[in-house]
């Protein structure tokens, strides 16, 4: 209970990280226990193979995410122009528009 009292004022990120670390430690302990219980000369090769492939996969996943990327500063888009005013059409109002909830509109009795 002492652990939870310390986490009471912590943020959600801290709680997620602590939970992930505890889960990793529990899985590592369970894996170590199972390997120790079932150890023989035949388990060394598959265990090292799994460790090597897992390490390589992790490195590839991290390195692929770290590749260089660039952001284009120019992009094409379509803009509606008002030829008479010489710019994009804009509605300038002196009041703030108020949204009308959908449930307050009577569509059956509406004349429009």
C-alpha cells in the first residue's frame, strides 16, 4: 500500500511508466524461473537465438524510427477567391455566432 500512497499525487505518465517497469520485472522473473527449472544443454542454443533475434529486432525498430525526415515548407492547395474584392471571401460580423443545438430544431415543422 505504500507504493500506491506515493503514486497518489503522481501524473498519469508516471503511473504508466511504473506499471510498465513492474510488468517487465515480473515477466523477466517468470522467464528466468522457467528457464532455470527447464535448463539443459539443449536450451542454451534456442535461448541465445531468441535473445539475439530480439535484440536485432529492437535495434531495427529503433533505427528505422530515427531515420532522417524533412518537412516541405511549400504545399499546393486550392483557395476560393472573390474576384470583386480581390481576396478570399470573408464574413465579418459584429456579433459572436451562437451554435443552436440540433435537438432544439423542429425539422418537421420547419418551413425551409
